[in-house]
C-alpha cells in the first residue's frame, strides 16, 4: 500500500512534466540550472564574506549600493585612505592593530583639508557616571574631537544613539592596576585612535575625570602647545629612583629613569612612538613589576629618551595626593563648591611654551558619581560650558 501512495505522487509529478513532451531533457536542464544556481550562490557568499572581513559590513554595503561599482575600484581614490573606520569594533589582535596604527605618511603636507582633532581616550572599568557633564562639554564641537572607550571586556555599554559615547567602545582586554596590562590597554586606545588620520592630540582620561574649562579653551591650549603634557620627573626617593632595576640597562640608565602620572596627553608623533615601541616594552614588562608601577614609568622614561625636547614634563590633569596613601582623594557631592574649583583653577603657576601662566590644569580627578548633580549646576558659571 505504501509503494502505491508513492507511485501515485510520482505519477502526478510525471503527469505535469510530461506535458512539456520532453521530460528527460527538461529534468536534465533543471538539474543543470539548480547546480549553476548553487555555484553562483556559493561564489557570492564567499566573495561577500571576504569583503566584510576586509572592509566591514557598513563600508561594503553603502559603497556597492551608491555607486554600483565593484569595491576594489574604490581603493584608487584618496578618500579610502583618509576616511576613518566607520566602526570601532574590528577583529585585529594587538600585533596586527599596532602594526597598522604605526603607518606614517612620508610627505608632511596633507593634499586635502585636514582639521586636526583631539582624541579623548577613556580608560574605564565599566560605566561613565559623569557622562552627562562630558556631553555638555562636547556639545557644539563636532568635527574637532573623537572619543574612544576601553572598558572591561565583560561590560556592555548601552549609550543611546544620541550620545557622544554611542558605539565608541574599542575591543578591550582585562586590565590590572599597576601592571603591564594597563600600558597594553593605553597602547590599544592610542592605536585605535591613530587609525583616524585627523586625530592629532591624544589625551588619556578615566571615568572619574572632569573638564575644568570649555572645549574652545582646551582645544586652543593643546593645539598651540609646543610640548606634550606628560608628567616626567627624576625623583630621588624610594618611590622614584628606588624603583629602577639595573637590568633595564643598557636601554635605560638610572639618570634617564622617570616617574610621572599615568594621565598623559601626547601628539601624533609620540603616540606612534609608543605604539611602535619594541625596544623598551620587553624590558619594562620583565623588570618593572610591583612595587615598580609600570604605568608611572614606561611611557615617561621611554619618551624622555626618544623625544625629550617634545615633553612639557607636567600633566594637565589635577589630582589631590595631599592625604597620602596609595590612592588620591575622591570628591563627592559635599565637596563641590565654587571655592573648591577657584583654588584649583586659579591656584598656581606653571610654564606654558616657556612662559609662566596661571592656566595649568584642563582636567581634574577623582570625582564620585554623587558629584554629578552639583557639577552640572556649577558647570556653566565655573567651567564655562
Ligand atoms: C596576532 O595574530 C598573528 C597571526 O595569527 C600572530 O602571529 C600574532 O602572534 C598574534 N598576536 C597576538 C598579540 O596575539
Ligand atoms: C648610560 O650611561 C653611561 C655612562 O653613565 C653612558 O656611557 C651611556 O651612553 C648611557 N647609555 C645610554 C643608553 O644613554
Ligand atoms: C623635559 O625634560 C627633558 C629631560 O628630561 C628636557 O630635555 C626638556 O627640555 C624638558 N622640557 C621642558 C619643556 O622643559
Ligand atoms: C569658553 O570660556 C571662555 C572663558 O571662560 C569664554 O571667554 C568663551 O566665550 C567660552 N567659549 C564658549 C564657546 O563658550
């Protein structure tokens, strides 16, 4: 009975086909057609998979749609070389990324209009509780800055599409305070930011940092400075020279050993020096371990050796170490007053382009999430944004 049912179905099929009068030829054609279809489909799939791997989904699709031209023709325009990546997520590992980021043009005059930008690089554990303050700081200055965030890989950022932090997270790895993994993360931030050729100044910040002045002042201060703001000093104490390991010689002498705050600002040349370093990195990784805190010595010492004439040797990020201990003071809601900031903003003098100035700090840390509301209240009057 079972075979009967089958042959009835087959018979019905045969009936339809036999109407063409050429059942065998038709079946063969159908088979050929299906095979061709399968092959073409497979080809298209492999092609697009490769395209997506090399150019990313967003860059492949609009190009194909808008010009109806194969993607490889696009590589012949200057545009493809100077356009920043449309997505910050990528699948390069650190060696691949650093190699790519270390590319330097041999001709110093740009044959296109380049408006130099500041790359704000946020090193965070997870959320950015002070982001509403930063949103206000950046408002109205699109095109003069770009933002990069390195957080713990387990953290999922959920900024709305309207936020300046939306999709600004870079591929991240676990970071331990005072260890080489911290410098690795800082190099990762620099390398990702270097992929945008318009980025000229690179500033490292944390989730507890705030801007002390409006964007125009910060931009002018950094762009007109002859030096990069990286703290680097020779401290004759157990916490300075005392952390020097003689195994670092001959690459690093005791007299070249420097200490300074982790929160730096460097220009594009120094950023490339940091990302491209293969000389000092292995020495510091092996011979500067706690109680040598590598993030306070590696870039500071390396840049002092490679480019001392480009360093201001001071940081622009204010912090309060006056209480002593391993961590600086954190300020919360009750600390936020006009007087408090008056002291920071007008409180001292420093050297800017070889001249004394009272404008020494552009940023300050550390501020707790509870400080946000009073900061927003003060910002327009005290910080000018
Ligand atoms: C990155 O990948 C390349 C190629 O697979 C490999 O040679 C290199 O060691 C990798 N680097 C890191 C840091 O994992
Ligand atoms: C280290 O110091 C010695 C003498 O103090 C000097 O001869 C040598 O050139 C220095 N090395 C470097 C890398 O500067
Ligand atoms: C910073 O220090 C280096 C030596 O460590 C020195 O050569 C350089 O001139 C200093 N920079 C400024 C702006 O004084
Ligand atoms: C930024 O602050 C300065 C000084 O407080 C002020 O003169 C300037 O108008 C401000 N700029 C903007 C764009 O608000």
